[in-house]
C-alpha cells in the first residue's frame, strides 16, 4: 500500500507529498476543533432529543486542522510547513485543500462529514 501521494501545485509548480491516511492524533485534533464550545440545543424535539448545532467556523477549522498534519513536504522540504502554507497562492492552496478533503473524506469521516454532525441528536435524560 502506498502511504503517500504527490501532487503538483497548479500555479507555483511545487511538488507536495501528502500522507494519504489519517491517524488517531489527526482525527483528535480535527474533532477538538469541531466540538470547541458546542453545546446541546435547549429546545427538545418530539422524541425528547436535543440538537447539537456546529458553527460553520468549527466545521471549517475542523477540516483545516488536517492540512498541515498530512503534508510531509513541499518541494522536498519538510520544515516550516505551516508558514509555507500561509504563503501559498490561493489557487495552489485550493488544490491542496481539495486533495486533502479527498483523503479525509475517504479515511476520516469526522471532518468531512461535519455537516452531517450538526444533525446528530442526543437523547436527553
């Protein structure tokens, strides 16, 4: 099994090596961003369950938490990944995010499926 993929960024032409799987640590970091400050909605449904609603900012932060964690190198350089990501052109970053969304969607449904999570109901006591 090949544990990484290589993509070429469309504008800069830089080669990026991405891990094509997530780890428990990756998922925990993403989940932490997703659930930050989330509370059970006080209104209950007919079946005595309450709704958990996730702010859009949490969903975005949850997805973005994977990006620096899955990148192994940019042009064979594995240092300062987070800083280098901030310096990428928007088009390059969009391509990178698209590829990482595919990985997290295939291997870690928590971040990719965060929109579904806002519909999760929890039974109240």
